[in-house]
């Protein structure tokens, strides 16, 4: 069993003892702490928007969250089965004080989490997250008297409102997309994407949409993280049929992976690269991605006359850097697109619309479009953490060992080797150290990662 309390919320596995996993008592405790923090700020109306993905524990957790928020005296607008970006948009539309999304994003079915938003529909800052954690730890919350309990409302219109907002964006070329008469297959991993993605594609004028794992039962047909090894079914279906594109999303639809017309992977790192390329062809500006994302975004940005900036890993850090540097597009190399003209949040739906607009206006096939970008390879690895592993000591030792190389220590340790790099950092969402490396060949990327992994194991053995 596992419970991770971080500045971005609470995440854990279902079942077990309170304080050790994602139990009803923990859900109530952290929701009450968040509600108390919201009320103390006195921003906007005392109203919170909530929504969830389709995972099995979502309905239970959602009811607990809603009742607890009412209990601390906050009104609740429940938009039900939805997506993370849809909740983010709804917070602003409702002029709410914040929002909670009940989703563990890409984690397997036994996990769930509370993602906490501020009044701008953005993830709360590190400072605000610390305040929420302190309130929870000290249980410094009080519940409302009977006549001051919050009210509860439902509103199931926000998915359509989200899609309508996407269609209104100047760079979304609905006419060009419809003219191409695309055949598209979607893997929705038995969650919210099974509802949201077909709605969007039909609104864009896609001729035929085939849905895999579309029923939002929460019984994920495969590991829900949209990585190549988890997308074999959609790849095989494309090879057997006639499709122009394959689309895969994670359970809360904030990550987007694409599959070419021949069944090959476009590459989750290149989702952002392609969308940024399209945006930059129409508007000169800057871009942002995190330290673990491909160098290809920098190449595309500089070619278009803009400046690329790197942030620490985590959506809130990317958004902060985007605002500071007036970025026209940004995101993360895990398939997360942040398009500020719509909102400052990872959004697979707007990513789909912009990518299809790009594809349609170039007239290329998906594989041909992919071939137009610099070809870097990333090796993504991880080491499971045990309580006796001193992560800070590991990072300090690696930093010292490679002190002669350019090093960025904003988030973990990133070591530059000319155009190659290795980035190692403790995950915000899982008890692991992530080791990412990039090179112009997959073999070299894997060699670099394995070299650092060997270094880490040697350091651990000496602890």
C-alpha cells in the first residue's frame, strides 16, 4: 500500500490503513485541509468545481470529496465524469475558488488521487501546497454549522463547453480537417477519453472514428500510461486496417500520444514538438518544456526565431516558466500540451485539434510529418526507492562525480554531454528515481542511462 503526500495533492493506492494508503479517512482529511485553505484566502465565490476520471474508486472518492467540501461550508459544482483540463476550464467559468480533480492520471487502476487547483484553474503552487499539507498534518480545520453547510450542484455540460472553446480558437482549422476525411482510431483506456475524444473528433469533422477500450468502466484494458509498450493493441489495429492516425490518451485526458498510419509510434516526446511547430509557423514566440523533455523543441523553436526555456519537472513549474517568458506554447515531453490561448493546463483535447490542423494544412501523412523533425532518442528508466535509500546523497554524489560537465540542479541533476544529456530526479508521484537520457541514437541514450544507473547502484551500496 502507498500514500504520497506532496505539494501537488494526495495520491495513493486504494485499501489498507489510514495514513498508509488512499483511504476514505485520508480523502476527508486532505479535502478538509484544502477547503480550509480555500476559505482562508477569500478569493472568488466560496465554490469548488470537482470532476473525476472513470477509475473504479472515482465515484466513492468523489462523493467523499463533495460531502467534505460541503461540510466545511463550500458549495460544490460536480461536473461528473470528465477530464482534468475540462475541470480546469470549469473553475474559471464558474468563478470558483478552486477545483479538485479525482484522478491518478497515468497510474494503474489501484491508484487514485486528488489534484488541487486554484481560482485560475491551475495547479496550486509549492507554497500553497505546503500550507495545505500543514493544515492536514495539524488537523487545523473546523466544520460548518448546519445552516452554513455548502450546497451541491451538478453540471454535465462542461465537456461540450470545452470542445466549443477549442473550436473557437483561430489556429484550429476545422474546415481543413473536415476536407481531409480522416479515418482515426482512438484508444481511450476505458476512461473519460472514451466520451471526450470522439465528441471532439466528430465536431472537427473527422469522417470515421473507431474506438478501442471506449467504455468508461475504469477497468483499464492495459497499463494506462500512453507509452509505446502499452499501445500494442492500437498499433496492431492500425496495421490491420486503414487509418490516417491513431490517438491514445491517459485516463484523465491530459496526455496525448500519437500513432502513425503504419502503426509506428510518433513518439510522445514529439507530440509537443509537432504542435509547437504548427503554432510557431503562425505566431512567433517562445516555448517552454521541462528538463526531461527532448531537445527537438529547442531546435524547432530557434529555427522559428523564438527562444526556448527549460523548467523543473511538473506542470505548475512549466506554467510558471511559460508566464515568466511569455511562451506561446509549452508542455512536457510526456505528451502534455499547454496552449495558453485556451488555458494554462495540459490538455490532450486542444493538442488533438492543433495537431490535426497542422496535419491537414501540410497535407502530409503522420509518418512524413514526423520525419521532418530532428530525430533524437530518449531512454526512460527508473529505480524503485526503499526507505533506506538517501536520494539527496545520491544526487549530491552524482553532481560531484560529473562536476566537470555542465550541470543544471534546478530539479534533481541534469548533466549535459554536448547535445546529449542525462537527467535524474525523484518522482513527484511515485516512490522512484527517474533517469532520463537523450542522444541522437537509442543505443547511446541507453548507454548513458545505464552508466548513471551503475553509478547510483554503487553509491547505494556504500550508504
